[in-house]
């Protein structure tokens, strides 16, 4: 293989890897648009979204050498083009077939990127169904474009800032075809900064005006990093009947003087709006060229305005490019980002050691340096953590399809509503949250929402609702899954728990504790095993997954009204602000977001409580837990202790420690398999002097103490 072929192959491989994330994003966009289209089949904008996603997958797939994806999507695009032309209605059958096609494209991508297998028989079956759909409308099946022996890949515009000059002249009868050119221009605005100037020279006098005709055309100056294909995709429905020119006039990295740009006369010449002869006539006058061109009738005011807009736009883009505040985005491999977070974590630990050493040595100069390093480290930490944050809506959108397919399988009518999709959460937490949410939603569909006839008989709407919401709460995110179904049966849960030996027959437990029993391994009240549930696997998996994320799960339900499951999750699993305390020679860390205040506890105060572990804090009684007793720390108890008061689950609980060290940037470390079953501790961190401090699992500690008190009573 010669050097040119090797370079082409390497570039194709890089392009394929670059396309990886975009491909899965396009599939998500395709699925979301199809599900919306099913609800409003006549929405032309949604049809456009679907068609453009298909077109981009086909084009980019072919460019990257994914010929199977490109060929399969070609047939799908051809079939859906009939929907765009009004020859087919986007009914349930067509949406189903298109969703199956989307799943098959995903399988093909998984084969390429993840080494998984593809059911080729399913590909042929879907392709045959698509071709039948096309033939049944009287259309011919268009063959896919043949693959050239050597693919020439255009690198123009993709990934770097390029400015284009676009002239869009729609056909005279564009309105009668149901197309609004303004919508297309608005789509261009979404690709990047642009200036649009309307050319109205062809608009006739009122007596000759046809309101159904389009006399206007537009000049657009657009700067984007999406490439020329993205611009062509905007006009994909009208380009065959319209005049469309797209020319590159400026791009990032050119060798010309950044501050300058062409003169107005040169711009008009390039566009063909002015002849060289007319330009020469006015060049030697003292007036401004633009003014004279309009005065002499060489060009009209709209064309001059368009040329001036181009000149100004390019100059602004070049000035911005030269400036420091250029906002650009790049895709970064997850592994590199994780490595960066790990290095920042190590830096935080070293910074803590530097600060501790500076204090111990009592050297003013070193203290000043340590404070500056601490400030910079905190800023670096916050910026690195923000890079990992993603809107949780990326996870929410996946469940629309789950609810649609599963409710249809079970013969139920269920809709999914969402709220707070913009709430941001650590990328790692989001990735590990998908499976638990799937389990909960499947349970809501199968156990929670009743059949339509049953709901109607109970005075409810035939259509059930599952509501998924997210909101920030301090350093946590609360995710709620709420349904308006039958609710949980406390008596059935209690009977099953007694049968399985989870509680004794005469045990006195609260409603909240009763509902928590469904989280026990192997627990199920389903009367029969289905493809969805009844095997006793589900909610215990959810609990394990949420525990692994250092989160908590709470269940509330009212019989006949529905069930709400609340997940409380930390914003990040990497670095948190901690509150460092000390008991004897041991150090313990509270999540700072949970700490409300600290008060002293003297021996006299402890004696007055008569062993009841209650403290009076500004007129309120706050129960407290002695961590010394909980962790069997045997050092001598000081005369004055500290109560760290925590806000947890809407109540205040105190934790007694010997002393308070203060705020501490805490790099979270796992305890390892040997300590995996230690309760009340969620992890550990390394202090500046090399010693280990345990990070407390507050909800678990409270739960342990409550269970101990119940056992004693």
C-alpha cells in the first residue's frame, strides 16, 4: 500500500471514530423525533427532523466507510421520503417499522464500534418491508449509490470555523408546496452566527402582486464548524426546485491578514451583482464606492446592503478569532477525562499536605504559597468537575421508547412526562443510573398502572401517567419516579415479608419501613411470572446500584392513588467538600452539604439527658449518636465534645465527635473488596499527612441506630 492510500486509510479510521458519538446522538434524535411524530403525524417540522437525521446518518456513514449503515439507511430514507411528500401517513405501523430500522442501525454501529453481532436476517426482513411500502405507493425503489473503489473524503468545514456565502432563491410557487422559507433561514441561524439580507428587487407593484407567489430571495453569510453538508441538509426538501449557491469566503487558519477583508466592490464582483466595467467607472471618484454604485443604478440598495453585511460579518469573526474569548467545543475521550479527574484528585491531596506542612513549620512565605496553591487547586477542581457534568435529560429521553413499547406489550395506555431534564449530574453517575431507572419504570408499568378498563371503573382516566423529575438539593440531585397507579398494598407486602422471614408476625413497623421491605433481595408480590416481572429480581438490584452510587432510595405510596420513588444521589463521585472531625486518633469526614451547625456537649449536658442522647439546641430537641460508641473507639473521652448536626430526610440528627478540624477537600477512594460490607462508611480519603480518614454514610448510620433501638424495644 502506497503512502497516499495509507494516509487515506488513517484519515478514514479517524473520521469513523469521530463519527462514533455523533452517530449515537443522531439515533437518539431520530428516536425522539419519531415518538413525537407518532403523537402528531401531520407535523411537517418533525418529519423534517426525522428525514434530516436519516440523511446525515446515511451520508456520514458512507463517508466513514460504514457502507452497510449507509445502504440500509438509503432504503429507509427513500420510504420516509414518501411521508414527506404526503404519499404516506406517519401512522403507528410506519412508526413501528422506522423504530425497528433505527434499532437495526444501532446494531450495525455496535458491530463496528463494540464488536457485537448483527442479525442479518432481521436486516433483510426490514429492508423487504421498506421496499414493499415503497412499491405499494406506486413508486420505484431507487438503488443505492454505488460505492466507489476509492472514496474521496472532503474535509471542508468539518471541525473548524468556516464562513460561507449562501444565496437562496426559492421557486416561484414554494408556498403552494407547504414550505415556509423563513423556517429554513431560522434553521441556518442554529448552525452558527449569521447575517441574512432579503433581496426584494423582483417584488411587483400591488396590482400585479400574487400573494401565493414568492418574489424574494436571500443572501446569507454564515459562520459554522458543522461543514457544508449541514447547510445542504437544511435545504434538502427544496434544493431541487430552488437556486442555491454555497461558497466558502473565509476559514480558520488562512494566511491572509486577519483584520482585513475584501472591499465592497470586490464582493459585488464575486457575487455577479456588478460588472467590472461599472465598477471601473466609479473607482476614480471621491465619493464612497457603494453610494455611487447605487446612485448610478449599477446595483440596488439591497445588494449593497448584503455586501456590506458580508464585509462586517467576516471582520467581526476574524476579530473574535484573534481575541482570547473564543468559545469552541471539542470531543474528548472519556478515558482522558477520567485520567484528568484522577490527577486533579492527587493534586488536591498534595495541596492538603503542603498546607499542613506550612502551618506546622509556621513559615509566612510558605503559608502564602500554600494559600495560593489551595485557591488554584480549588478552581481547577471545580472546573474539572464541571466538565464531567451532563444534563440528566440525556438519560430521561431514553425512557420514552421503553414506556411506549412495554405499555403496548401489556395492553396499557401510558404516557411519560418529564421535568427538570436540564438538571446536571456527574457523567459517571448518569451512566450508572440507567439500569436502576429502567427497573423502576418497568415496575411502574407492570405493577403500578392498571389496565384502562380497571382505571375507568375506579374513576380514573384510561391513560395512566408516569412522571420523571429531577432537581438539585444542595450537593445532591433528587430524582423522582411517580405513577398514578394502584399504589402499594401494605398488607400484601407485610404478609410476604413474614412468609420470607424478613420480619416477625407481631413486628411493629412504620409505613415507610413496610414499603422499604420491597427492596429486600428476592422480594416480589406478583401473583404470576411475566416477561416483565414476578421473578423477585428488580428492586433489590435498584437498591444495590443506588447504594454503590452513595445514594439513598425512599418509597411513598397511597393505595389507589399511586407510588412515588425518590432517589437521592450525589452530584459527583470524585471529589466533595468534606467536614473533617476527630475521635481519639481517628479522623472522620461528613459531607459538608449535610452539615447544618455544630454545638458543644459538656459532661454536665450529657448527665442531664440521663442517657437519652438528646440535646437542647435553641429550643429544639435534637437526638444524637455517639460515633465513639458506634465505631468502638477506645480512647479517653474529653470533657467537652462537639455535636455535628446534620439535616437528613427532613429531620435534624446530631453526631458526637471529640473535636472539629474544619472544611476539607475530599478525594473519594473506595475501601476495597475486603471492607465492602462495612456499614456506615461510604469510602475513605487520604489526608495531607498520609493518614486515612473514613467518609461517613449518614443515612446508613441513622438507619443502623434506629434498627438497634427497635430490637431493644
